[in-house]
C-alpha cells in the first residue's frame, strides 16, 4: 500500500489539533474519514503513529518524530503553491488561521478581519479567541496576535503598536481602603490578577532609570480573562493592572480611577507573529500588511 498526500496532511492536522475531532473540523471532513486516513498511513509506513485508548489519542515516539520531519515539508509545499498563486491574477485562496487574545480580539479585531474577508472573498478564515498563548506550529495557526513580550525567537514578528498599562481601582475601593502612595504600599492591598494557582504574585515596575522593581502582591481574586478582572475591579474588590484598551471606557465613566505611583509599568507590545519560513505565504503577508495599515500610526483607543 502506498502512502497518500491526503493521509499525511491529515496526520499533521491531527497532531496540530490535538485529536481527531479538531482535525476533522479543520479539514471539513467526517471523523471517520480522518480515522481511516490515519490507519491507512500507518499501514503504508508500517509504523504505529498513535497510541489509542478510549477517548484519547496519544502520538507514539515514532509519531512525534515523523511529525517533526513531515510538518515543515508540507508547509513548504503549501507555501510554494500559494507563492505561485500570488504571482497570478487569482485572488487569495486557502484557509487563514488566526489566534488572538479574547478581549482584544473581540473588541478590535472583528471589524478588521471582516474588512479583510470582504477584500478576499475566496479566502477561508478561521479565528480562535483565547487568552492563553497559542503555539503556532502545533496549533496549525498562520498568524497569532500577542500582547506582551516576545519569548519565542523562532517566530517572526511585526509590531502593531504599544498598549499602556494602568493601575486602577474603583472609587468605592479607594474610599474604603485608601490609595497607595508608593509601590511598596501595594502589598497592603487586595490584588485582582491573572493567575491559575499561585496565591502570591509579583507585579513588575520600572524606576525613573528603567531599572526593574518587583512588588509582591496578595492576589485575593485571580482570573484568566481581562474583562472579568476589569469588572471585578469596578465592583470594588481590589486593585488591578490593566491594559489601557480594557480600562479606558471605565476610566472615562468614573467606574475606575487611575492610581499614580513613583514607579511605572512598561507598556505591552502588540505584535503579529508568524512562522519563520523562507517564503511567507501571500495570505499571511497580505493579512499582516492589512493589520499594520489599520493600527498604524496610532491604536484605536488613542484616536
């Protein structure tokens, strides 16, 4: 039995999606088709690629090794084909998969992506809204929008802009607890923070010379979504450090108030990340150019 291209592409999608259900959704086929293609590929290669248990599919050591070799090759094939199409009069085609933080994506990216979709009617677009950082390679994403600081040097980056951070609380909280006058006094206050299990976290500041200063905070409430953190701060449950795009409206309405300190917080960098390949697909290059055109020279909340 000979291996087939569709079988290998399906294998890569299963690895990237973390299972058969996600791969079937991305390939727009049934789960039974995905399962058959994986079995056929294992027969053709005479190797077991997955360990199957009820309700779970785990790649074997051979499956992991095969993925590391075959995924870049298939990506190269797609890039070459799309590169040829970009030199013709044919509009952008294929599927563009985008990962974006939930709060920022819903507030600011929806209209931007909609405008791009209208310009390229033959292009399929899939958007994942999630505040967790997405791994481009295993997630199968073409572009990821990130707010923060780039950690993975294997990716390429285009900066879209900066987002200031604001330390804030509700007027009710300030009346009940008072406002800290210096950063060291933050330790006496309740914090509302991003966290999963840690009871104590460090907030990072910079002094007037740019030197880092860490302040240990007592996180009374933790959440994994910025809008939830903002709403809890409005409810008077503690002090929050928020990106300005989340806090701006509440500050204007008087629901939140900024807390001035002698230390500052470094602004977040908003970036578009994409795989570091020899030939950037036309759909990725065109979409990132579209983002830069929308968000430059100023961010929407600054206008």
